[in-house]
């Protein structure tokens, strides 16, 4: 039987995560203390060796990002933690923020130390109001214990503070450059890149943006070492990953898995994880990594869950979301709901995303309401290709992924809707002739 891991969330919920003494009793602050005895280069080398891929969605190697920013001679530098957690079906960062806030603070402090930054910001989703209060308490306690503020751990000149910013409530504010605009008090719209944030970031200064889970992972890397971290995962994808299972699955929740250690089948069907589909129904599909991610099908269930294996199968880890759908869910209608989300969340800055998502939604709505026409599937494919090719930021560029994977694997469902038939029997025309 496949097994959940107990590394990043070890002890979570069993002690007061805002209490420094309690956190230290669980092994807390050993990573920072070890980093204090290492040269900057040794810390960067260890991160590169650990092969930590960013946990926010894009999976960019953290060691590479840190090394690029380290080389930039401009000061001051800023450290930003992306705790916007806006990707639908994703609810893992809140576990860390609520139960392990000092772990996230320790990770951000390590980044401050190595990248010579005295200012950290954490952008926490606006709806996580209670969690913001917990996190502030943890910051205050870390200051009192000498782990934030001036001369941290008694090291002359090691000064670092963390400020909480409450998220502005839009999905696009989770995109790293929109997030920085939002911190600066501007409209949360993405910036045109380049220049990259490592050079021109917050207040036009070099800025590191990493996800909550990525910062928390640093505490594992610098206590257990890069080799041990790598062994928790696979070459190319070190460590564990917090996976969020939801939808038509028996055991919904957050599970910690070793990257490369379980298959999608185990994640969805093993009693240690999802436990299968309720009410004896069949699996129809599963949506990976949030609305911006691709959709997987039963024939892909034996794919191993790590960045490269999923990528090879046309899938992705993304944020760690796995939303499961049973056979009663119409795939075309599901795509319609995904597109509704993108229409709502497009910031409107560029036309292909602002208008293109609306046109795609109209096409999908027509298909679902019995007004489909021959050729709509091809029109749909052309439209999503244009949107992803011509959009300026990751939102528009990824708005095509769910539909594209459905067209690749279940094109016949779209063609049936052109004829006014819904194979799942859940659209307006209920499997019969168009309304
Ligand atoms: C529309 C959009 C929304 C995003 N939302 C989030 C988010 O809520 N949390 C997050 O960590 N990353 C989010 N990202 C990814 C960030 O832009 C960025 O890649 C990430 O914070 C970098 O951290 P990592 O390298 O540790 O993953 C989003 C990206 C896009 C395009
Ligand atoms: S792709 Fe969409 S969300 Fe991104 S900048 Fe353009 S309009 Fe805004």
C-alpha cells in the first residue's frame, strides 16, 4: 500500500506553531543555525543539489532562481512569500501558515540571510483573515525570541523583518509581478517581463518570490541535507509535495507524498489517500494543478507523480491540486466552468485574454445548451491556441490547458455536443437531441 509522508507537516496541529520554544522542541530553527555556519555559496550549492522545484505552480528550480538573484549587485533586495493561494482546488499553504507559521518564517529568514535582504513580505490571501492573525502572532514571537529583528541569533548586522500584506482578492494577484504591484498599492495587474523580478522587482529592486511550501522546504534541506532531501523525491524533483485531493473522491484533504513515489492511481484510489470514487461510480477525469493545469484521464493513471513524469504524459504537478470527477460530470460543461473562471479573473490588460476567453465561453455555452454547430470543436481549438500564444501573462497563457487536454483525449465528447448530445447526460439536452 502506498504511504503518506510525514516530513514537512511533521507534528502539525500537535503543538502551538506560533510558540518559538515549542517549535524548537520539534527541531525548529536548526536549519537557520546551520546556515549561519555556512558560506553563502555553500548554501546556494546545497539548494541547487537538493533540486527543489518551486511549489507555487511553475516548478522553476529554486536553486537557479536564488543563484541568479544572488549575482545581482543592486541593493536593497526583497524577499517575498506568495501566500495568495488563489488556485481553485488548492488549500495546502493554509495548513503550513496556520499550523507551522514559524517554519515559513524560518525559511524566509534563511533567504534573507543568504541573499542579503533585510525586508521580507508575505502576501496572504485576503480570505485567510484568521490565519493572518496567527501568522502575525508567530512573527511577534520570533521577534521577542531574537529570530527576527536586529542582530538575529546574536549575529552582528543580521537584520531581517517580515511584514504581512493582505491579498487583494483576485486570482491574478497570485502571479508574481501582479502580486508585487499589489504590495506597492497599485492595481494587481501583471507586468511585462523582462525585466525579470530578480533584477527589477518590488519598488524596482531585486526581489525573490517563492511559494509558502517552497520556503518551508528550506528547513528540511538545511537540517537533513540536500542528499536526504533529494532521496525523499526523485532526481530532478527533490523532496515531498503537499497534494490537495478534492471533488468526487472519498477522502478529501491534504496529503504529503514523496515526489516520484506514488502514481496517480494510488493518489486517487489507495485507501491511504483518496480511497476511490464514492457511491460506486466510475472515474471520468481529474484536473491537476488548478484551473491553469491540464486534465488527466483513466488511461493516464499509472503515471508517477513527479514533475518530469507528469510532464512527459502531458500533465503537471502545478500547485498540487487534484480535483476528481466521476462519470456524471460532463467534460464539456466542466470546461465551460473553467472558462467562466478565466473570464471572471482576466485582468483585462490584453485583448486575446480579455475577449478571447469570452468567445471561448460562448462557444462552450452553446455546446452545452444544445446550440452547437458542426465545426465548433475546431473553432474552440483555434481560439484557445490564439489565446495562449498571444497573452502576456501566465493566466492567459494557461487558460487553454484544461480544454486542450480534453480535446486530445475526449474529442468525441465535444463532437457529440455539436450534434446536441451529451454523453454524460448532464447538460441541458441530457444526452438526447438539442434543446
Ligand atoms: C494567474 C496566476 C496565479 C498564480 N497564483 C499563485 C498563487 O496563488 N500562489 C503561488 O505561490 N504562486 C502562484 N502563481 C505562480 C507565481 O507567479 C510564481 O511562479 C510563484 O509564486 C513562484 O514561487 P515558486 O517558485 O516557489 O513556486 C500564479 C501564477 C499565475 C500566472
Ligand atoms: S493574460 Fe489576461 S490576466 Fe494576464 S495580463 Fe493579459 S489580460 Fe491580464
